[in-house]
C-alpha cells in the first residue's frame, strides 16, 4: 500500500501542476494589454451530452448573436445582441414560486413568432456561416485561457490519468480543477453564480440552457432534491428572461434517470415495449396469432399500465429495435408493477409534472435527455404523457410544445420513431410537437449489450448512415416547422452547413425562427456557436452547473472528449491560435 500511495500522490501532484498551467496562463494573460476593443468573454463554457459518436470530425464554435429578422420569408436576422426575441408562451396563467432567491415569475410578454423588430438593414445578405474569423470578438485574455485549457486536454498525462484523478483524488484535484477545467466547462456552483457567464454569452448573441450536472443520485430523497433544484433553475431562467425582456435562457432540461429509480424505468420500458411490439417479430408463424388490433392493444395497455399513465392509441413505432427478448411471452408472463412500485411511479410522475409546470409558468420548453436504449421506451412514454398534457394546440400560432424529447440518430430506429411520434401528437391529438436531435453517446455499450443478449444491433452500420439519419431528421422537422420545434444539437460543421442552407435557401425561413435552435456544449465548439450567432441563427450553449466535487464525473468526460474524441478540438485551437498570432506577433501556437 505504501508504494502505491506514494505513486498516487506523486501522480496527483504532477496532475495538479499540469492543471494549474492553465490558470497561470490566464494570470499572465491579464498583464497583456488588450489589443482590441472587443467584448471580454467569460472563462466558463458550455457542455452538451450528445455528439460523442462524432469524435473524429469538426471544429467547435462560439459566436456573437443575431438581430431580429424583418420578414417571414427568406432567411433573415443580423448580429445585434440587443434586439433579441421575446419569450413566447402558451400559458397565460402564472403562479408564484416559493424560492426566496428568485423573484416570482410573471406572465411572459406576448410574442408572435412571425413578427420581429427590424433594427438593422436586411441581414439576408449576410453569408451563412464563417467559422474562421469568429474569435475576433473575444478578448486576448479569454483566448489565451481557451487555448491553454484546450491544449492541456491533449497532454498525455491528462489523457492517461486525468479522468481517474478527477474522480478519485478528492481534494488533491479539486482545487486546481476549480480554477481551470471547472471554470471553462461549468457555469458555476449555483444558478445564481452562472449569471455573469450567461450575460457574457448573451453579449455574443448566444443563449443558454442551464443543466444541473450532479450525477450518481441513489435514493428517492435525492431524486426529490434534484427535482426541486430543476424547478428552481427553471424559475431562475424565467426571471433572467423577464429581467432582460429577451429569451436568453431558452430551455429547462431534465434527465429522468436523475429523478427516477432506474429499476422502475427499466420495468416501465419492458411493459411499454411489450405492448407495442409483442407481435411484430413472428406474427406470420403458425405458432403465433395474427397482429393485435388497435382495440386489443389498448385493452392490453390498460391491463399492464396504471390508469394514471394510460395513453389511448399510443404505442411505440413498429420499427423500434427491440431492447428486450419479450416477443414469446404471454401477457401473464410480463412483469407487473407491485403496489409499492405503483406508488413510487406516481411520485415520479408528480416530480416530472412539477418540472413541466415550472416550464409552462415561465414560457420555457423542457428538453428531456436521452438514455440507454433499455430505459428509452419508458422515457418516451412518460415524455409523451407530459407533452399531451402541456403542449399547445396546432391551431394556436402562439402555442408551443413544452416537451422536446431526444432522438439519438446513431440508432437505426431514431427517425422512424420521431415521425411516428409526430404523427400521433400532431395529426391524431392536434397538439404541437418538438424534438431534440443528437447523434448519440452510448454506442459501444449498446452494441456490447445487444451482442451479449442476442438482440439486433441497434446502432447504424456506419457513421455515414448516422449522418444521413441526422440530416434527414432535421429536414423532416424543417418541413413541418409550423407544428414542430427543433433543437439541433451538433458539433458537426458539415451538418451545420447543410442545415443552415436548408433553412435559408430551401425552406425560406427566418434565420432566427423561434422553432429552430442550434446548440453546442459549454466549452466545446465555440467557433461553431459564434459563427451561427454572427450569421443570425438561434444558438444556445448547454451550461452545466453544480458543486465542484459533485460535477467531477461530468468534467472528467469533457476533458477526455476534448483530448481524445473530438478532432474538432485541434481545429478549435488552430482557429484560436490564428487570432492570437494576429494580435500578438511573438505568439507561438
């Protein structure tokens, strides 16, 4: 034990020295005279949880944002950060929240998504995207900090030991991490402490999605605390929007495995998948009856699901890739909820509903994060239940969908599931629909599990198939923009070029249309975010927050992704270095 402890301590000290190099660089940078008059940017940056499949692709982004467009026709919208769109809300009833630190919400200002003030000449003449010169708006000190942090992520010591030490070294790593990676990838310890970073991004034309990034909650009491924090963060977001009279904090976000018992979600997923897909695999066999009628399937659902969750006529897409071997089971063999589990499920729904109601009161939609495929059927069902409760009607131009469920397009069935859900919500139920589109984050685990259980591989055969699925899903959303909101979360530069061209040149939509928002992770892809904002598109950063010690798992993944996964980091550092060389002739980047 003694030699091992000595080795661990020495490694931690070396790790701390490597980390503090970033902090020292920032300190040195503060003594360098500012060589431009541009707005100073915060040292913190956002993070998203979706694109880890894309690891070998494109550069990041960050940007100064749009001014409002002038027409409802061809793509418009300039780069002014002061003429921002006001929040639109379906709800007209606003209740007071109890937090003592955030003023109670008041009704968001009425907003017509097809009307925007014109404060600049017609911006349709702006080029779509320019990734190379976006950093000119940031201060030299900020650029040096960004360069140091991103460069350190490729340090062999950090790549080899950083993730382990961040999670295991405790206080030995907490202090240097707090002054380097934490400041770069996390907005702050509380929502209130994120306000400075929010405002600095706002000055660059970039919006924010506040995401409480504490992980590993084990008990129901912790789930209750997390749900309470999510409600508080949504009220805070609404307060910031009303304070600025602009939609700066665009969304709330919830990860259902954070507010639910995962074993409960697993059982719900099995039941929902059985109801939807039990007869899909072998219905032509003589040993199996013909496919169930809609009436028979509704009857089965009413038997297996609690009455409070039952959604008539809603079943998963027939093309869903199975996550369980259940097609040979009879209804009597399907696992049932015990009375205790039913009570726990009711409490989960209450927690989920409290988050949704906070969003409605503040005129803010809610992003529902994706999970492993074996939880996803249950999550999809709960998200559908909440969307039908809270979404506005399709014939109300001011209405919006409260729920943006996530579709991971590295899954073979992602697009088919999204279209299936859209048709049910819009065409059958007459409600608004919305989707968050990502590529996906669990590829290796999903493939290993499918192989081990003898299930079909749920992942696309190639990265090109994933790109095609993603781009095609976006195209579907753009074609149905009147009744569908799109949250386009991607760090793929090629995708951004394709989608922005579709928005402006094919569908002739305003660049800052309320139903279309791009997003990247805080601290990653800044040149992409800046390029989008400077070209007049809606763009947001996922801004995680939480205590330093409790967001270490999140930080360790961000550091590893930047150094080992996203080749875009190399592009990002090159673009930062180019701007620094322009300002500092002796800079060697």
